[in-house]
C-alpha cells in the first residue's frame, strides 16, 4: 500500500510562521519585534538608572537623579539643565560596534541651543551626538558623527518641539554608510559618507576611554539638557523603519514582549526561487532513494543524493530539501509511502520510497571507545618548529588564566552568604556583576578551565602548581560556604535544614531576585542543607512558580544553567585531582536539587523546561548522571531524569513522538538552551542504557548539522524568529529565515556541539562526526579568538563584509561564550585520539602535531605535521604490540588518501568520510605516512545554492574586505575545476580571486566575507 506524500517547496515556506508559533517558548526574548541580542542597553528611567537589558550596564548620575510623575508614562527622569544634572552610561556599552541605533522619548522644556540628548565619544573631535534644537553653529535637530579623517557628518531637520513628548531615533548604518534620524516614527533627515568604521569614532575595547553622556555635551560651554526623558535605548544593529515604528508604537512598553512570532525586518538580497544556481544549473536528474524505518519513527532521509550533470561534468552530490513533519502521523502503521523533495532552484524532484516496518525492540550501540585523559596528549610545534594556531590560542588562555585572582570568582558567593571579602578583591563584571541574576556562571566555567589547565600543563611545573593552588583555594572556600547552608548561625538560633521549606527572606512577603546590596537576602541558615550558589535560593523557587526571564525583581535568569556550570566544574576538579571536598559540595547541592524537584508534578516540570531562558538548565541532566556514575546512588539518576525536556525529547508526556522518534521539535527554539540538554541525553543513555536517550542525541545531531548549520559549524542565528541565538523557524531554510541581523553562530553553541559530537563518536564511529568536529574546531573555535589576547567572540556574523567582535581580554567580565572559551582553549587536544575500551585499537581523528602517551599499552605515538599548511602527516609509534590504528579519511579528501608504512606504499581502499583500519604487530620506530591532497570546494547555503563558502581542504577561506558592504561579494569560478580560478600559495594558505585576498577564517581579524555569491562557468 502506498500513501503519497507530496509537498511543494513554496508551501513549506508559506507555513513557516505557523510552525514558529507552534514551537514558541514562553518567556521574554523579543522586544518590539527586535531580538534581545540586538539590544545593548535599555534605560526605562521609571524610578532608577538601571539597564533593563541582560547586559546590566547600569547608568549613574552626575549628582542625584530626580524622577517625577508624568501623566503619560508615570515616573520619568527629570533633567533640569543644571551643571551636575546628567546621566553617565558605562563606556563598555560602545566597544567594537558594527552599527548603532539610539532611541528615546524626550519632553523638551527649553530651546537653549547646544543641549544634547546624548553625546558619546572620546572628545569633541571624535564623538556622536544628538542635539534636539541645534548647536551654537547651526539651528535645528541635529544628529552628528565625527571621527577619523572625516569631518562632521550628520542629519539636520527642524528643531524638536517644546513641551510635548517626542520620540527620537538615530540610526547609524555602517554598510549603508548613512546616518538617519526619525521624529515620531517619521524620517526627517539623513547624512551619508560617515566614517567607514565606528572604531574610528569610539576606538577599540581597552583603548577607548569614551564618555557616554545623556543630557550633557562633551563641549565644555554647552548647556545641559532641560527635559524629561523616558525609555532610552542603545542597539548594536541598524534599526529598519519598521523596527523604529515598533519601538514608537509601544511607548508604554515596560517589559511587554512579543515572543517568537514575527521575523525581523532585515532582509537579505533576493534571488529568483526558480533559478537554478551553482552546480544545479548543470543538473539533469537526481537519483531516487529507498529508506526504511520502524513504526512511529520518521525516516532519516539523506540530505544529499547522487546527481547526473550535463556534458559529463563531475559535480558534487545534490542537496535535497525534504518536508519536515512536526509529528509522526505518517508512520504509525506498517506499509510504504513516497516523499518528494525539492532540489533548490529547479523543477526536479527527488523521490524517497519509505518502508515502515513493524516495531521491534529498539536498539542503540554500546560505547566502544573512550577518550584519553588530557594529560596524556600534548600539543607540539609543527615541522618548521613554529607554534600552531592551537598552541597560540592555548597559551593566550593559559597565561592569562594563571594571572587571575580566584577571589574575584568567589566574590558573589561570599556576597550571597554575607561574608567579608579579602582585602583588594575586585568583583567580576558583565554577567557576574552585583545585580546580575546569572552571577556565578563564570565561576563554574573557571572551575572547569583551571582543572583542564592543571591537567594540560605538565610541560611547565610552575604553571601546573599555580592551577593546583587555585583549585584547592576555590574548593576550600566553596566547601566552607556550603557548610553554612541550612545550619544555625550560632547555637540555639532558628534555622531551616529542609530544602523544600525555604521561607521568604527576612522582612519580605514574597520570593524575589533582588541582588542589590540593599535588597539581597543573606540568611543562609534558612536555605536548606547543602545549598551553594552565588545568589540566594529564591530564583530556583520562583522558577517553580512560573517566573519568566527578565531583569525585574519578580523575574529570573536561568538559575539551573548557572548551577550546572558550578557543579560541572566541581566534578571536573574532583576527577582531575581527587579533591573530596569538591565532590562533597556537588553531592550536597545535588541532594538539595533532588529534594526540590522531586516534589513537583510532571506538568510543572514540562512547563518550566519549556520557558525561554528562565527554564534553561544547561546540562543539569548530564551533571546529575555524572554524580550517579560516581556515587552509584539511584536518586541522582532520578534527578537527572527530572530534567528531561519531555516536549522536545519525546513530543509529550505520553512519549508519542519528539526527537526520540526523529521528529524535529527544536525548530525556532533557543540553540544553546537546548544543545547542552542533548549532551545530557547521551550521558543519560550511557548510565541508563535506555535507547530513547541515544536516539534523541543521534537524531538531533543529524538534523542540526544538516538542516541548521552555517559553514563555520555554528547552528544558530535567525531572522525568523528574530533572535541571533535561536534555530531558524523551519529546518533547511538558512537563507529564508537565517542570517540574523544581530549576528549568528553563538560560540558556546558550537562548543556544546563539539562536545556532543565527540560523545556520540564514542558509540558510533561514523566519519561524519569527526568531519563536523574538524569543521567546527578549525573554522569556529580557533577563529573565535582575538589576534593578540584571549578576547573572544560571542556571535560570529557571516553577512557580507562582516567583522568579528571580541571581548573579555583580561578575564574580568564574562558572557556565556567568554565562559566556554576558557574551557575550549584549555582542552584543545582532547579529541585528537581515542582508544577502544579494550585497548586493542587507536583512533586518529585529527591531524594536529601532538604526542600521545598510551599508558595501558606502554606506547607513545608522535604525530609530526604542518597540517593544514601541508596535506600530509606522519605518525611514529614508540613501543610494540598488536593493535589496530584507525585513521580518519576526511570527506573532503576526494583526490585520494595515500598510506605508507615504514616508507612503503600500501594498497588501501580509503573512502572519503570513513576510517581506514591499519592492523599489524607494531614495532618501535614504525612510521605511518598519510597524504590527503587538498582541493578547493564550495559549501552552499542549502536553500540558496549560489551563496556559498570557499574551502581548501578543511579550511574555510574568507575574502578580506576593505570595508563594510551590503551585497554579497560576487565571484565567478570554473565549473569543471574551481581551482583554475584561484591563485595563491597553499603552504601559506593565502590565495586571491580577481585580486581579492582570501585567507583562513581563523587568521581573519578585519572585515571579511565568509559567504560569496558564486557563479560557475
């Protein structure tokens, strides 16, 4: 029996927004149609000077801020025009900006010329300001920018009216080279030929020393602003007219937010959907495929099929866009059916014949491999005795980590417990500052990083001792604090030991997340035994009661996410050093979590874990499974299962579909909120042996890499939904729904994707896993670090003429990606080699100069290479014995893979994208030489084939751009051999196309184009 399932590509696209709403998370993420990642700071000025964004860039006042009641807005900021009456915004708000938008409501009470709504800059020769009624030199509403070699450029329009509320917006669009002003949602002025880069005005991070004033001019003699001000916002993106309209039309915005229901306005250059592009322009036909599946499980359809091209052209496999059902209703009974897939830009259809077989026992593989400890693998110099990019990045992080003060990372823990700080201790900033509800997250990353650094620095005893002392100090302090929780402050005083009975804070009538110096509760004796965090328990309890994500006292920010980092770091220290106190702290808090969550109904847990950001729990399921593995105590396994994201994993409480049955349930969701949960699912399978957990991880990985991945290996950044941190609304629609204006490729998401990939490989040695690992490692993780410091990226934008933005060079203020960066760069060697559990096989996964100590076999393996500046590597075995060496044959090695053993050519059949097994009784001194000729190849966006990235072997080559641009860079390449159109030096990885320089993305620090508009001829 056949059931014919035919979907037209256009219909898939038309229903995208329907699916977006269906899969939306509850909680805050989009304010007035603009993703929160585009927002730098928002000052509502409704009684305080706090920043309502997650960046906590709280403002200050020249003297004392005054707020008055207003008939329209309620409480607003009143600036009198007097000398000391102005607001100062932290200079960190404007560092390494790409574009910039400012908006705010103002009620002018004076027409004195020279008043500034704001004036941002280093001095009068390098600044950006808005003067509502003009300056001494010129009348009228002016928004001006000056810096570099440019003069004063700006937009001028009639003066802003007095004694009425007016909404002003100023947009600096660097790619458009324009500055545009709006008054009450109407464009009133525009200037062009502005400075090429905002760094010409504000400088780069660490060197700027900007002054950011609201209500004050940088010119000494100008008058201060006499006005009421409300809802002053700073964006890192150029707002579109419709976005300006959204801000204007929600003047009472407060904290009302639209969630996941509308795309952003920033559209990409469009192309005819019926025009065949790239190799598809030469395509004659595609092959049909047959697949089978079990009842209830959607089939895994191949993303690429064989194609036949004109004139004998040898083209790549053909990308097919298949329908993506959001349930498994098509496979609920045995039989056969057809699925038709789209070949982008053509009238061709790929046909898949699916056979549904009766449901049998669900199987999943056993873990055959295990990783080597970090201290068993060391990074080496290349064949020219030059440091590799791996050593460069490792040393930037190791050397800076060694200079950090552990007390800074303990500051907010001591603050939460009401303890005094050691003299001279400085708190961390950014997401670990006093009022930030995520504070303590960096401490967790730090614990893991110093554990890994300790394990990895056997080459320098002094460095290793440094990290050993840091570990001991951190653990000792956290242990001491945890021992205070739930115990009387002094003998005979009341206390609450039960984690489920935590009362309100002293003098409070409800739980709140107030962490200010005046409002934080420090009554640790009421928090329940075992509690440890950098804030009181309230956020955990509020989350149980339905609190949403946000900066107000009745909102929370991912308390279990922060806790996961802390517990994971403690366990890492325990496993590296054997420090029992580290395990004791983790066990105590694990018990606290079990007691709280075990009392909640399943329905509550489902709702909580589906709440945007507030319900983000990192990899708590992984960590609790680790505790179960270490202690063998069943309640930790149960606790891990309490963190099942049931809707995503299993579809619903009845486990009807979900990822376990290959249904894409993560479209439109926050990427890095969910990837760590998937990492946890593979660990859950490892300890429980329940196959459904393995299927969750395996199915997710395949979909994420094939349907959501950018060319650098990142998987997030959507225009629909309008958020740089979410998966696109529909799979396989990066061009239609991706390339978020606020950036793409959250770096910590790729960190977690690599972690998931290596874990899956331990169970199933598919070449595609390590192909992806290599891609993400070289082209995102290595590429995320600044040239001369350990500053690193949050998002990595890949639009035309984009530029990386780096932060946290001194490790004093961490975002999530700054946190994972100190982990990534202290374990760069961790997946070069794996071994079988029975020590009868070695897997060589990555071609990086390194030395492996395989202690169980008394064997040392040295890998000497200059890869990727060379297309070959040599393995030297020191030691003896019979074992298999599995060497990876990369998927890009399509020009051959050649093997020599002890200088003699070997006859092998090496298939790209697989592993080649070399078996023999090895003798000390045996050598294995591997050669894999590089060639140029293209990686197109799946739904817009002409927009493609250029690779040389595994290395992504970025066009080096002189300035920002709006359109994709056009290149024309030889269809039969694109290398014929490219000149350069492969040993330096430097190339040119039509006079434009291309070099590795990991060596790119200025303007670049990773994606090109490619024509083949």
